[in-house]
C-alpha cells in the first residue's frame, strides 16, 4: 500500500501556548486510529505538521481540521507528526486535543 504524505505550516492568531517538554506521544495505529508525536520547536509561533496516511484526496479536510485545532488551542512552536490509519476527522481532532493536554501535563 502506498502512503500519502502531507505537510502544513499553520499559525494561531494572538498569544500562543506551547508544550513544556520535548516529546509527547499518544494514540495507537490500528482499527481506524492514529499516532501523534509532538515536539517543541522554536518556529516563531508556527506549527509544522507532517501527516502520513494511506488515504488520498482529503488534503483540504486535513487542513481544515488542523487549522481549527491550532486556532482553538492557541498553540504554536510545535512540530507535529501524525501517522494515520484511516481515522475520521472527529478522531483526528480528538487525538490532537488529547496529545496536547498530555504534553502540557507531562503525561507519557
């Protein structure tokens, strides 16, 4: 199966928060789920996202979900890697929020 890679650079308006440590991991790849890796990075407030997925043709949906997450979480200075296994937009949104909460609280 060929994998599709997407890369986005996003930016929240106004003041941002970031994660206090280098890495966070959440999720399990399988059964329509996904894996998210977050790393703090000095990106002038931006968020860089790399997605690897077997699904093609939904780049615009990914971008909308990611823009909403960055805007609502008011987060920045992050590198995010997502390894997707056919997750729905709702699951993507939920996993992103979960990963950010766990990263901010220092949960491994």
